[in-house]
């Protein structure tokens, strides 16, 4: 008791050396301790039983019977010392050797006395299994190798549970003199020591003569391999996260990991100087990360290979668009074929352009998502409210970061925010997990955590929309893919949801330099497709269509089921039977009509327009009404002014009114290009005139209503970019011109 108080014993494993292993326990990367020692902790149950039997038979046959010290062995060793004048055999038990490993000190009889005391303490406080485990993990095996698992992998290239009899005998005797018997440096000495132990095993009946002879025929082949270096950035991350753990398990599938590391390395030559790559794969259902490539190549200093781009905050470009549409579907604002506007529009001070600068006109939600059109996404986000959208993503674990001093804005739709690849993959997992985000799990210690983001119905529709958009790629299996490209081509992304995995690719410059000519579909998608082909089979199957998702024929422009107000029929996925009306305008526009139809009165006999009290026999009529911003993008027969009948001449309202002449803009030709002057010089003015039509005239620049109400308009040159100027008269006629302002 006194000794315990003065010098307590402790067999806690030494901190420092760490090994990170894959899903099958194979080393991914090792980290030496401050002495440069490698150690791979192992449980005795995972060590070859023959090795343990050889070890105990050779070193300490009475290990399970003595109290830490074997008195008979000590007496024998003392007698040999008296007879020969030197230590011939140490008489040490395995427990005493464990004491020496844990508390190294002086040699000779004084050191032996300390070992005896410590061995008695250890045997008193620890079980035999705990003592054996400490020895197995700390015994020296030559050079910087400590522990039988480290030695087995270092010399023979496999785990200690696969040791042959010859290998077990060699390792059983190696800790006695590791430098002398190292098989990679002194194979003949190692063979002699091994054969000596094999003979002893035969003597004690552990091996038969035949087994001993067979083991002796095995050559001594040992080679210390290079330090393993798979998933090095994941290993570094976990080692920093758990600095006191000697062994760190992961879910890494080494076949997939090696294949993707090679893919990333091979792709480097096709990228600009300094550009890097990040890829990550996660299982549905479990959240296990089975592949983690944080850079193009860890040792490539020119490409900042040591920088983990999986955790780097970057602009996602268009990669958040699926969740804008998904939340709008959930809220009942749209269905899969809702009519959206891909035309020049201005949302307050924000004027988005498409990636390819052109515009499509009328598009469905599905088309807008598949083509990654910018204006429709901003239109829907405006209705959702950017603050609400931001809050929903954050509550699902997105880890978004806004620019300094900025709040959530419409720019989020097009990459005006930062996120990392790991969190983005978590968000996309909702599309394969019934709407719930799975937090990526790097190691078994990470619990399975899911957070709600979308309803199962909304997530299913978004996934199907992305999948259908990829079916045109007939050379490969369709994937539910979404791309992203940030401003100035700094980041290119590709995300996909397969039947079993969520995959993500980022390509860009760690230093945030631009990569002109590189974008998500050109640069990241080929990597993503190759990645999908390298994934192992999975157990989880993506969710089936929810019962509340049905197919319904709907009409444009109303968005409702087919009626007499139908210009174009579409087949839509709808949720809970809801068919929301078309979004007719942006929030800051003054909507002339809140609904996608127009009611008016006509004379019963002439079908011409008639005002209240004009005629006795009148009836109410409706016509489909397309959004004002789309009037110039639809067939002329669908335009409002073409559909409105003329005024009945019998009505006072119509007297002295001539039929309206066609409305046209003069003074600016279609597609005209302006050159912006330097800021120090006077900017040119645009002067145009509306010819025809009926007063008043309403002028719009990029969908924004201007204050002028007359036929003439003088306009200051707008900022560089693509613009649209349009005019609408009182009768509903409309005309527009597109023009470009080029920077100086």
C-alpha cells in the first residue's frame, strides 16, 4: 500500500503515436510519436493464437499462475549469475518485461529489483489480459516499430491474426534483441532465432515435428513498406480531432478511395496551374463517408495538396437551386410544371443574368432547374423570402456563411454565400433520404444524425426532375446531377444522388484564382460520372414515389388543371392534389392583374367589349392572361392585346375612338450594342419613341416599371450587360427591344 501511494502504477497506453485505418482495419496513414515510433494498437483476440502461445511458451510459461514474478526463475537466474559472474538469463516474467516497457530505467540487479516491485504492483491492479494487451502493443520489434500488429504489417504486409507459424516464431523472439534479429537487416540471424523457438515449441508439444519442419522451410522474407498514405487529409483531420487516440477507425472503402485518388491525380494535367480537386462519397441511410479526396494530390505542393478543400468555404454557384424549388414545392407555391419567367427582370436592385447570357422566355420549374436558369430561381426565391430560405438551410446543418456585414439576399440563389463540399453533400443527401439531411459521418464515433429539410414528396420531385434532365446523356447511366459555377469561374461543382450514394466534386483554385473556360458541366461532371462508376454496391435503395405525389394535366398560363383557359397543356407532378396559380410578377412590380386570366364584359349580340350600363344584353367573358414580362416571348396569338375584342361602337365609351394601330418602338434596333465610356466622360443617352398604340404608354427596363407615361423616353445608359426595354399601351399591346452595353 505504501509503495502504491508513493509510486502508483499505470498501464494507460502511451499517447502520441496514431494510426488511422479504413473500414477493414487496414492502415490509411500513420502518425509517429515524438520519438518517431509507429504503433498500431490491437486487441489480443485479433492476434494469431499461435503467436500468443509461442510467446508465452518461450517467455513465460507460468504467466497465468504467478503473481507477476516467478520465484523459481529468479532463483535459477541468481544461481547462474553466481556461477558465471554475469547475468546468463534474466528470469523475467512477461509482467516484468511489461514493467520495464512502462517504466524504463537502470539495468543490472538494481533495475531488476525495480521491475520486480513494479511487476507485483501491475499484477495486483491489472488482469492478465490487460497485461498481455499492453505487452503486445508496446514490445519493441526493431527500428521504429512497436507492437506485434505494427511488426506484422511492417515486416510481412498483413495483420497479426494472419501470422504463419514461422512468422509467429520469428516475432515471438524478436523483442529480446530487436536490433540483432531484425529480419529485414539480418535475415540469417532472424532465421536462427526463429528455428530455435520452433524447436522449443516442438519440445513443449506446442508444435508437431511435421509442423515444425514445415515452418522451418519457410524463407525469411521481410520488407518494411513505405508509410501508407491513403485519405491523408481525412487522417490528419481525425488525428487532430482525437489527439489522444492511438487507433482511429473510418468507413473508407480503400478500393474506391485508391481509384478516386488516381482519378484526381490523372486529371491534374488537364487543369490550370495551381488548381485542385476535392471529391467525397457518402452512403444513403448510414451517412458513412466511404471516399474522401481532399486535394488533387497530397504531395503536390504546386497545387496546394496539403489544403483540404472538402472543408474549405467556397461559393456554390447554382448548387442551391434544387432546394429553392424544393421548398417552394413544399409550400404549395409551385408544381413541377409551373410557368416561370426567364426574361430580363429586375428584383429591386438585383438584376440576374443567365450563365450563357441569353434568355428562354416561358419555362417550367422542371426546365428551369434542368437548364440551371438564373432568373426563374431568383423569381421563386423572392416569393419564398431569402431570410426564410437561409434559416431553413441553416437548421438542416448547411453551415452557410454570408459575406461580411451582409444579410440573406436573392444573391444566395446564384452563389452569393459560402458553403463547403461536406455540408453541400449533406444537403443533397436529402434527395436520396426522403427529404432528411444526413450529417456526413467520418468515423464510427460520429452518431447517425438526420435533420429535416424537405418533405418526402418535394425531395422526390426534385430528384426525379434532375434525373430526367440527365436522361439525354445516353452514353452513361442517368444520374440526378446538379452543377454549380461561381463568379469568374473560381469554383466548379457537380453533385449527384445515386441509388446508394450522395457524391460531390469540386474543382477550383485553393487561392481563389479564376479558371476561365471551366464550369461545372465541362470540368466537374466528367469527374462525377467517373466517380459514380467507381462506387461499391450499396444496401440502401432510394425512396419510392410518395402516395401524395400524383400526375395531373395542367395548363399554361394559369397553372391550373385543363379548362377553357388553356393555351398549352403540360403534365405535372403535384403534391396533395394542389395546383397553385402561376406567379404573375415580381414583388416590386405593380401587378396589373393578380390572376392569370382577365375578365371583361361583351355585348351578347356582337361579342365586342361593352362597359357597364352601355347595353342591356351583356355577358362576362374570360381570356388567359400571360405575365406582362412574357408578352414579347409568346406567340402573338396569345398576347393580351390580340385576344381583347374591340369596343362595341354603340357604347359611349367607344365613340370617337379609332381602332388602335400596332405598337412599335422606334429609335433602337434589336440587338444594338452600346460601348460604355470611361467614368470621366459623359455617358450617352438612349432616346426612343413609341409609335402607335393608345395612351397611356408604360415603359419597362428589364421588367422594372419606369415613371414615364408618354410615347417618348430618354434613358441613361444602364450598366454593362444584356438589357430589355419594353412598352405596353392601355389596350394591352406590347413591344420590346434587346440591347447590350459593353464595358470600356
